[in-house]
């Protein structure tokens, strides 16, 4: 029913070809070899070669639009809390919070953040966005105690207990996680009117992808070694020219 309403009222909310290509390139459609019974309705089929379940990307897009509408309905962006204990989602969580104004909790979740009022880090969000219901089980349990609605990116084997809006996707790949947060942030900004409905967002999805610290240091080391080689070659050329001048004077 929600799909029919979206197509009839606003065709701009339909999945575009360029977004579909991004989803395919990031392998967001790849599930796992296991399937939770509540995730069965989001599965297209099972791949016979390796036994992986294929996620229906049309339903993924519908849930992204639905989640964006829920996020926009929260008046204060600070009341939205984005959580990721998984390392591949921590950079995406911080970038999502930067562009949408939400709170980000990257890394280990401190127990009692939503329930223990004595804690210094105690917060009372109105909406939670989780990267993985399995690794972020503690915030899901605490949200059930204080009645906080939850949006979660769910793989084919993810448990949906206490999850209100499940966005089916591959939540184990760094490119898939980064792209999903990028798409969700873009739809939120479009519904808020920050960017045009048909205009492209000038922020690249690459900024949401996890970067290994060792890989980030390699380009810097290469630049440093190139600079040293250039300085060494310049010094040799100067010494050679000085030697030629001395021979000429002799």
C-alpha cells in the first residue's frame, strides 16, 4: 500500500536508475547463507551457486523513504541518535550526524545510556538508527524499556525483535553500509528542503565509507618518499653543476 501511495502522490520518490547502479556496485543486495523468518518477505531469491540470499532492492528503497519521513517528523534533529558498534559503520554514522544534525554514538555503547539517569552520558532520544541489530543489541534492549522507536539496517539473518522499521540491506560490507547512510541522509535533506528533489547532492558516497588507518597512511608515506627523492636529485644536480664550473675555471 505504501508503495502505491508513493508512486501516485510523488513519482520523484521512485528508485532511479543511478541509485540502483550504486546499490548494485556496493553489493547491498547480498545477504547471508542464513535467513531469519521475519526477513523472508524482503528476500528476492536464493543464489544457487553459493547459497546466499538476494535482497529485494525495491523494498530496500521503500524502507529508506519511509525511514526518511520518520526522521524528518522529529522536530529537533538532536533527538535522533545514530549508533554503530561495527567498525565499518562508525565513519558513516559520524558523517550522517554531521549532515543531518543528529547525535552519533560510534564505537562501544555504554550500558545505561538510555536508562541510567545518574550517568554523565545519559540521553533521551526520540528515535534510534542502528547499523546492525545483532552487534547493537544493547541499545535495542534499552530502547524497549523506554519506548524509543528504532530504525535498523537488517541483513537476511538479523533478528527483528524491538525493531520498528527494518531496512533490508547488506550490513556487513563497508561500501554497502556507507552507501545506505548516504542515501538515507540525502533523502532526509531532500524532504527538509535543504537540497532540491531532482538536484544531485554534492557530497560523494566515498566520504561515508570506512577507511583503514593503515591504508590512509600509505599515500602520505608515498608523498613523503617522493619529496625526499626529488630533494636528493636536486642536490646531485647542483653538485654536478658546481664540479663543471670548477673544471671550466681551471
